[in-house]
């Protein structure tokens, strides 16, 4: 598979695929989020202020879009109940059934537009906080996560398949240790293959790897040189953790703050 250069637009479409369908009748809205936790009253007040502030600025056709789409966005936020992000990017268009809420890691000025989807504020954040693929590996399994804007999501769970060999008489030719080694190798091969495929889509700018030193080193050896060069850091997260996604979010937040102060 040919490597596609990293594209912020590809990354945005990965977390908001409906934006590919947007036409020039899309409602785009950027809002400050309530980082302390979801609260219906906060968003009721916020959406009421938006409606009041922008109603006088829009023409008749734009008002028709606003009146149709703003309630859809408010209802969708009520379903998703976003929390912990600095801002939200929201996009709606009844036909062709576009409804996307994107969590943003950085603050952005409040904006509302009717017309072509307003992607520039989200794309600027993707330049400041580049998306990463996160591979968490050990000898028995591997899990892949995408980190795009303020979204962290599982994108692959791979378990090695045990490789069996037998002599003509049907007795096993491998010791338990050899079988375990083959299972580990199959797991790392599968994880590396899927990592290579995802890195070559143009969605992710970098790769982060977590796991025991030995498994991590073996995994990295399986990557071609150009993709191995995209490893920007190692994380301490472990597959043994019952709160793996939260652990990754915390470590990624620390890396982001370190980058901002560098």
C-alpha cells in the first residue's frame, strides 16, 4: 500500500466522516465546552445566547437553516454529553443527514456560519495538536488507539494466533516455550501489519508505542524505516490496566502540555 502523506483533512474526516457529505447549506458552530462535566443547563443557556446573538445577522435563507439545524445540534449534544474538552465543533445539515460533534483540545473563538462547512478552526487545531496512532503491545496481544483532536478511540485489538507444527506421527514438535514464542511473534506481526496500514492512510502524523521494553522493541523492528521514524515518544500505559483509555488520555495530555511549553 502506498504511503499517503499526513493530511489534517483526512484526520478530521476520520473523526467526523459525515463532513464529507457537507454542501453549501451546512450550519457550522464552534462553542466553548464545559470542561468540568456535562450539564444540560450550561448548553441550554449557551445555545439560547447563540440564537439571540446571530439571529439578527443572518438573511432569510440562512435563518431557515439555523432554525432547522440548531435544535438538531442541541439534541445531539444532549445524547453525546461531551465533557472534559476545551471546545466543540458542531456541524449539521438535514439533507444529507449530516450531524457531527467534534471535541477540540484547545479553546477557539465562538463562531457560527451557514454555507460551506467551516473547517478552518478545527484544521488549525490539527496543526497544533497533530493526530497520533497509539500502539499498546505485549507478548500476548496488542491494542491500537487513535488520538485525533480531543478524541481517543480504540481502532484495533489484535491477539496472536498460535502456530502449530507436527511430525509425521502427529506428536507436537514444539515445546510450550516455542509455542508461546510463536504466539507472541504472530501477535506482533499482526499488530505491525495493522499499524503500517493505518499509518499509510494519511490520517496520523505520528506513532506512539507503549508496553514492556522487550515487546515494544520487537514490535518496532517490524516497522519499515520510514514509519519507524515517525515514532515520537513512548508511553507507560499497559494492557494490564483496567483504565487504559483514561491512562492514555492522561499521558497524551501531559505530552501536549510539554509540547506547548517547549
